């Protein structure tokens, strides 16, 4: 399951939860708020906004002779820094991304799989858009601040191959917090030979904005 499809199955159990099919009428909708990075953090780190996309997933489920349409809205924002690689030229290989997904709490239970993912699972799921990510190894873990909360940021090293065929040794940082009814994931990927990136990642984390 990739980050773009993660909400597609998170509510499969929703319509079979006790009493739900008879109580909920019409489409059931869950929407996350956008998670973005402040202009100040971008200016300080040299990162640029690349895209913010709304990902709407709709599924029809059947239970107890009834059908229920469930609609979930996630948000993905990506930020890039152009990096010069020897023999290759400048490429957007330093990436910071945020992903927000609704908690989907029904009858006291969460049906979003992100609730159970640890940082290694998040790193594996949210780097799936790359051609390959191999030899993922944990190298560090620190408590940092995102959205006013202390969160564990795990740093991994890996061998990354981009969709354009560029291969390099990379560091991957990932963390997750619960904020205003959503799960907010932040992920950074950049070449190991690029100096000063850890500090930039932590600054970007402090600059994450979400909700009201």
C-alpha cells in the first residue's frame, strides 16, 4: 500500500462495525486538513514548494444487505531543493514531503492504518514513489518538535534510485504526529554527501503548519 492509496482501504471495516450500516445514511466522508511548510522555513533552508495535491479516494462497501459509499480526502505537499551531483548536473534529489490523513475514528476505534505504522514502516510506504529504496538501516533517533508536539524523528540510511535512474546513498528522516483529528507524516530524503541537511530537515519540521 503506497501513501497515495493508504486511505483507500482504511475504512473497509467501517460499514460492518456494530450498528453503522443502519445509522449512517448517504456517503460517509472523512477529510484531512492540508499540512504545509511555512514560507519562513522554506526561505531559511533553500527549499521550494513543488506541489500540493488533494487525493480523494472513494470506495463502495457492502454489509448486511446494504451498500455504503465511503469518501476519504488526504493531502500531499512536496518541497524540493536542487542539488548538483558530480557528472549528473543539478537535480531535485533533496525532498521534503508532508502527508495528512484523517484519523477516521468510529465507535472509539481508528480504521486508519497509519495509527499503527512505526517510523520504519512509514519510511518504506512513503518512499514507494521512488524506483527503489534498498538496504534501509536505522542510524539515529531524536526527539524533535512538529506542530507543537514532541515527536520521535528516525533517521535511516539507504541506497536510493530515482525514477530517472539516478542512484545515490541517501538519508531518510521520518516522523508522525496526531494533530486536530488527522495523522500528519513528514518525510525527508537527500544524498548523504549533501552537508547540513539534517539541520534543514529539523527546521522544516518546526515549520510544518496544519489545520486552523
